[in-house]
């Protein structure tokens, strides 16, 4: 599967948050998030391991009992079933990989 950049096709899972699945295989899924300053990703968990990379902007993550302020070039890995949330401190773009594939993101 290949993907050519396209500005259409984003979903809005929360106010100020855009999500687009870019590619996926049998075991992983790659997506892009665009987050507006002030937007929140409410606390949640899922069985998927979530590995991410901060392209631009600034986010504050809370995962379990850890807090992490992500800046461009930073990355993270959140194990499955761990409660986590995020606050967008600046307009941001991140890319994340989920394993196994998140069927709800297809």
C-alpha cells in the first residue's frame, strides 16, 4: 500500500482534532493528526500500542502517571490499555503508528 499526500479525507474525532489514516498493513496502521492549539484528546485507553513522532507544534501528554511535553523531533510509545490524554499547547502535527491495526481508523 502506498499513499500520496492529499489534504482531503480527514475525520474529526474531537473538536480541534483532525485524523487521517495514511497506510496500513496486517499488523500496523500509520496515521496523521492535526491538532489546533487548545484542543484536548480526552483521557482514554485502547488495546493498541501507540508509537508517535512530533512533526511540529507542542503537546502535553499524560500517560499513566507520566507527563511529557512533546516538541518537534520528540517521540513516544504508549503501551496498550494505558490511560492517556493530550493537551495541544500549539497548533501541532503528529504521526502515529498503532499495532495491531485500529479497525475504527480504517
